[in-house]
C-alpha cells in the first residue's frame, strides 16, 4: 500500500499476538505507556502517532477515519504483522474498527477503550452544533471545553495537564476537519462496521456520553450509548466497565485495563 506519509511509532518486546495501540483525537503514542511497558514483557508492542499528531506529519490526504485507518493498515503491512490485536482509545476505537474492515486478514481482535458516538442518526444536526460552538467559542475554546470534560472528580491534575498540553499541540487546521470526520463516521459507518467485524471485540468503558457530548463516569452495571450500539451490532463483543474514572481509563486505571486486556488475549490463545 502506498501512502503519502509514514507513521512514527515506538516498538518493543516480542511475542504473539502483536499489539498495536492507537490513541484518540489530539492524543499521542505516549498515552499508552502503561500498556506498552506491561505487555512488552510478553508481546510485540507498537504504539503509533496518527497522521497530524505527535511526530507524524499530516500529509495531503483528507482527514477521515478511513484515511487514518488506511495509515494504520499501511504500518501493519510495513511491519509484516498478521494476527494483530488493535487497541483504540476514543477516536482510536473508530480507527481500529475501520482498519479491520480494510484489512481483515491482519487483525485477530480489537480492544475499544471508552468509545463514543456523536453523530448517530443526526449527522447534519451534530455537524451544525459543532460549527456553532466553534463560531461562538473559537476552535481553541471548543477544544479546551472538550478535553476539560474528559476528567471527573478526583482526577490527577498532572495527568490532566499532560493531556491538555498534548491536545493544544494539534492545530485548528488539523483538529477542525478531523472532528467533523469523527461525526461523519459515527453517522454513516460505525454500525455497518461493527456488524461486519466478525472477530472478538473487548469493550472497556469508563464513561457515558451521548450525542450532546455531556460525559459522566460509569458505575458497575451501567451502560452507555456506545456500549448499547456495540452490544446490538458486534456479535462477538464482551464488555467491562472501568468505574470511577474519566475518559483516559488506560492512564487513570492502568492495572484494571491491563488485567482485562491480558484476559482477552488469553481467550484468543485458547
């Protein structure tokens, strides 16, 4: 596959299945450090920077979930990975599901960490609301509010500052069209992609957020819009709530996330 860019990534460890970690909107590969350090003892681990994020350049292609997923597939092919497990956080959930659609032969399982859906059934309305918010607050104000709402009571201030600093590094000319691409994918593609997934899927959910983008922490036994969509459409999905934390469960509750992913990997081997 020929791409206009090559993704920057970190790689460590050996062992199957290889694990590929995909960050969310305005994130970076460092947001998987607790997982990379844990799983590199037993597995080959790749943490990447998506197009336009961190050390990866934006390139010239349109900023859609399909484009970003094709970049990930290109990296799988470059590294000659097969039977990989892809883990995505937030926007990364969409990307790993789309990567599975584009290259089913490369991917044996998918982990979705705190996904959401902000365009289901109302793409034009959701896009109009986003454009209205950006017009009112400016892109910087829109993005600041988006990320501030990802943290719940009791959060680690140092972690929040790290996340906010990373988010501020994403320029408007990348972030604005990319966020619209998230909405479009949620409205047009995610249900179909889930229905066609056909491989084991682990959903790790820590917050609930509807199309209004109001976020709250989940309690044990609760569900979310994203979980409900996955439950209705992913035939081989299993679900675990990570309670009492915000959106960055892999950083706020790394032991719980790592332990559940390890169980999932064990089930794939058996």
